[in-house]
């Protein structure tokens, strides 16, 4: 329930009228016998939300659930405006759990400062297969990312309008608003510098 | 006979109560679309809702109701 209240706060903070929040309620623990009550649904009353009861955890399975240990829940995922759900869900620009603890980071990922989402744009150096060394890229947008420990893996990056596949980039993160050199561009409050 | 009828009525009421508890859903807040019960048959509605809002940031939250 804390997660739902956190989402309500996030929406209350947001000034962007276009944000869409899809709330997927799913049974996870033994007491989740029934669909959410009106009282539970009322925790997220913002009109930008749509609420679903996913009794079979279809979305969790679509996200990789294979057994009880891999149920995807108490998670918040933020998607870029350009992302589309074709054959499979797109990679979120932010994904973390538990919701109540990461809600501020999710809000930053949505970049509410101007009332609009600022497209994430940053520059990095990449090293593609073949050992050609680090090559500076152009501005990247909507780059799917996965943060693991102190390494940010970028499975595919946009470069000159084309996607390079199987590219992994190791980056340092700087939690500062100081703009560094040309290869370091502000990314909603954090900065990335190529190694 | 009366006792038996009473038991049957109570049993029916109990079953109705259990059915309501398990399947009677809550209502979404005023102004929101009704709660959608996802099944394999209508799961695509979630995808449609996601794509319908493309051009705007979207958030998916996955929560347990209790």
C-alpha cells in the first residue's frame, strides 16, 4: 500500500498533463485473493492513471516471471515518450523497486522541472565489437539502460540514426549537476562520463 | 424442514459472500476508466493503452493489492 501512496504523491507532484500511469494490480502474497477494493483503488485517484487487475500476472510473465522468485512486483518503470510496445515491451529508461523507496528517482527520470519531459540526451563513448577502441558517439536519446552495481550497461545505442546491437558500455555515474566536457551531458540530474 | 431450509439459506448466503469477496471488484475513483480485469483474451488492451499514450511519458507500476 505504501507503493500506491508513493505513486499518488508522484502524480500530485507532476505538472505534466500527458503522463499516463498504468497501475497493474496483481496477486503476489497469500492475502491477495481478490481484486483491489474501491478503497485500495482510491489510493491512486489521479485521472492520468488507468488501473488493471492482473489476476494471472500476465504482465509479470511478459516481463520475465518464470517462478515465484521472479515475480515482477512492487516495481515502477518509466518509459520514454517515443517507446512503443511492439512484439515485446520496450526497455524502460528507469526501473527499480521497491516503489516507495525509489519514487524520487522515478520522478527525476520523468523530469518534472519544466512540466514536460526533457528527452534524455547524453553523449558517451562506446566500444563496439572488434576492439576499435572507444569512439565518441553523437547525442543519444531514449537509450535503454540497465544499472548494475556501478556499471551502466547500454545494450543498444542510437548512433547516426541506426542502432548498434550488442554494444556494452561501461560508464561512471556522477551524481552532480556540474556539466563536464563535451562527452558529458546532463541526464535528469545525473551525469555520465565515458570511461 | 425449517432448520434445513435455514441451513440452505445460510449456505447460499455464505457462498454468495465468498463469490462477492473473490470476484466482486472495487470501483475506480470517479473520472477514471473502470478497472480492467486482464485475461489472455484482453491483455492486448494494456498494450493498446500503452501505445495510445506514446508521445508522452508513461509509467507502469506493479503492485500487490494487500
